[in-house]
C-alpha cells in the first residue's frame, strides 16, 4: 500500500483524527475442525434414529449390511468433497459444477441439492418429535392416565418449534450455531459409548447371529420395477436397489463443503481431520447400531412397534432391570431429540451456504444477500429456507417414511454432479492440489483419476436405479428440481437484464466510530497492521496472514480514503464500491488462510498519518506495506517514520515497517 501525497518527506501539520468505518461480516469468524465435524455429524449421525426402520421396511433384515456399506462408501465420497475444497475455498456443488460443466448444469445440481436440504430439516425434526411423543405417551400409559398425544400432530408441532429455534440461532451467526452443534455431539458421544458397551454385554450374555444377506423387497421398494422379477434375475441390480434405499444415510456431505470457508487454519489438514472424525463417529453409530437393532430386538416387535424408533426399542431389549432400561430409554430419547434437532440446524447452515454461492454468481438478486444490520448474517436466505421447511412439515403430516424416501433423490444426484465435475476438472484444471482422491495412474503426460472415476460410476449407477425404484423420490424430486431450476433461471435473466454487475462483491455491514479502541475491535496488543489499496495486489497481506498463522497475532487491514482538503472532514463517509471490492478480495484471502482479519476504512488527508495513528492506538508491533508503484521503498518507510514520530511520544517503543513485494521483504526499524 502506498498513498498519494504531495510531499512525502515533509512533516505535516497534525491532521485531524481520521474518521473510521469498521467493516464487519459474519464470514470472518472461523471455527475448529471439531466444530465443523459437529455441524456435519448433526445431520449424518442423526440418521441412526430413523435409517434402520426405513431401510428394513424396504429391503428386509439385510438392511444393516447395506447401511454399513454406505457408511464406508461415504468416506470415499467425502474425499471428493475434500479435494474440491482444497481447490476452491467455497467449494460446494454449485461452484465445482459450474467450473467443470457450466452454469446450466450447476443450477440443475443445486436445484436437486435444495430438495435434499429442504427435506432434511423436516424429517429430522419430525423424527425428533416422534421420539418425544412416543416416550411421553408410554409414560402416560405407565401411570394409567387416559390421555395420549396425537403422534403426527404432536411430532409436527415439535418439529416446527425446533426449526424456529435454529432459525434464530442461524440469524445470530455460524459461531453461535456451531457451538450448539458441539454441545449436542458431546452428549451424543456419551450415549453412543453407553449404548455400544451395553449392546456388547447383551450380545455376550445372550448370544446372537448376524443379519442375513438375503434381500426381501417390499412392493413399494421396487417402484416401477415391481412385478418384473429383474431384481432376482440380475443380482447386481438387486444389490444396487438395496444400496440406493440406504444412500440417504450419507446426507450431510455437502454441509462439509459449506462450512469449509469457516474452518480455521490450517484449512486443508483441518478439513481432513474433520472428515476422519465424521467417518469414525458414523461407523460407530449409524453402522454399528443398525446391526445391534436387528440382532437384539425380536423380529415380532422390531418393525411393528419400533419401526420409527429403533434406538428406543434397542434400549428396552438389552439386559438389565426394567427400571434401568427405562432410564436408558429416556436418555436415548433426549439425546435423539438433541441430535435430530441439530440436523435441522445443519440443514439451515447448508442451505444458507449453497444459496449464498448461487447469489454471489448473480443467479439470485443481491437483495437476498444483504446482511442483517446487527449480526451480519444473510437473514433473508435463512428466512426463505426455514419457510420452505415449515411448509414441508405441515404438508407431510409427520410421515417419516415418505420424507426419507423422497429426500434421497437430492442426496444422490448432487453427489453424481459433484463427482463427475471433479473428474472433468482433473483434465480441465491441472493445477497442483493440496489434496487429491487416491488411486491415480499416470499414462504418459496424463494422470488418470481412477479413484474418482470409480466413485462417480457407483454414484451414477445408484442414481439411475433409484429413478425407477423410488417412485416418491422421483416424482417429487423431479418436480421440485424443475421448479427450483426455473426460479434460478428466471431470476438470473431478470438480474442480468437490469444491468447487475457480474463481479462478485461481498456484502458487509459498516459502522462509524470517532475513536479506535483495541478492546472494541477485539484486537490484542502486538498486532500487524496491513494497509491495502488494490484488490489485485495483496501479496503483502498474503505474507502477513501466513505469518499470523504461526505467530498467533491479530491482523488489522485498513484502507485509506484520501481527502484533499487541508483538514480531513469526512465529507464522503459512505462505504463505496471501491472499498467493497477491496474487502471482498481481503475476505477471500482470509478464508483461504482460515485467519480472521479486522477491516477498517480510514478517512484522512494523509494516508501515512492515518495508518501511523491506527498502529499507535492498537498497539501494533509492525506495519506491512505493499510495494508502491510511485515511491521507492526507503521513501515509503521514511514517510511512515515521520508520521510515527508525530503520534508516538515514546521514542523507545519498537516499531517495524516492512515493504513487501513478490520478490522482496524489506524491513526498517523506526
């Protein structure tokens, strides 16, 4: 950064205090890989409460084998998402598909994905409601009260209440909602340890046999293939149909891509760690508990009494006194309520992230991305998603099986588009990746992505089989996808017809302050001040962020709006498109590093004085300028030193000025 000035070597008269604009955005709050994993797990691990009943109803007692296979395959699919996030910080389905295959297919893939997100919240909320209503009705029966809560109506009411609660938490911001996810997963971990241990003791004392491999499809599970007998004539087809009915256990993978931009430094290693945590947890919950349910709960009551409540039924049929089992049942229900409620939160977080990517590209009007005045969140997108989820809850009347069968459509087709796009990008964009899906074979100058291709082929085969075997999913999923695609297409045309700029500009909140206090900004002493002016020249900020990752210091990023009057009056205090473009680039770079920054706009007639005053008041230990195109580095350093002497009365205080360019890093002590 170098500011224009008429006489850089002359000591200026003491300028007036520069006016300060504090620039804020909720997306500059970063979270640990534990929090990221917790957000995703609130969706993926929550399926343990309803997946077993849905799959067994479709394919019979062999359900646990296919659920376990899906959990293993989910780890491979997660690798596709990790590679995409290593390429693009905002690496969700829309961005990746657009880069690989264009905007039309990108809008189509997001339309299918939104069907998943709109249904994930309702199915989780309704399932949570069913656990609570079921336990309440059993307790009323035990104390001989002639009353019962209607299961459908009660579950729907609870689901709506949960959705409204997490609507509020997401309005407050990602850090607030991720904190709730961490607490939920902490309690869930305790339950998993208790359940797995107790189930192991039960099997050791009673003995049991593993579930059979033989498939028994219900008529509804075969869809349009019913009566053809193809599932028996072609063994692989039957396996794919069973696998397709279990695929909804993978719901939540896209949420990992949506929270990636908020994952803290080091971003890619933390993303890999989050993926491993998710894999281990889901295998011990969704995978293992599905086996326990079939092996412990008697056949004559498992599906007739506990089809929507398998984990609760499992608690009732383990060894131990009835009173203790009832306590466990209540604990399971409470934890189930919490994690299923957390899945509602994940659906809102994921939807918000997806639609933000779409809006950034000009497909949705900028009106949707205007930040909340107080919290900086994209509240209008959140409002729209929550409205659709509440409508779905009311329209479904609490039918978990129908919701589960339907929302697998969006899950599998979004995976298909994502995997195909990553295969295409291996040939179209050959830049080095920070991480790649394994199993790559080099043939001459080409590297064949065998691992990626195999994942894509499995997903494509499953998706095509699902089209003909899942009537509800196909009919409702296609209709929803077409409607959403038309909305996106019309919105994009209207937006561009009105002359909207295609350049992505981040949305910010701004507030004015006459004084700059470190405590108000949350800046610790010893920070780095990194002035910026050109969004295309941020090498010095990139260097500062890399250093801040190792040194654990705060980074303050001011830009100076220079006024030519003798005294800066702040007559043009608005946050202009120029500043918006600068800080959009700053946010993108901060997200890449996973490191928070504090953006400021300073209004002054002397840029160096404004920076020196800011560094003094925040207790900075160094100021890092970019190499100026007009001033030599020693002139930049001397110009700052003169202003520093005017604002810092303590001549013994150390201050380092650095001039950074692509090939040099010059340091000056002032």
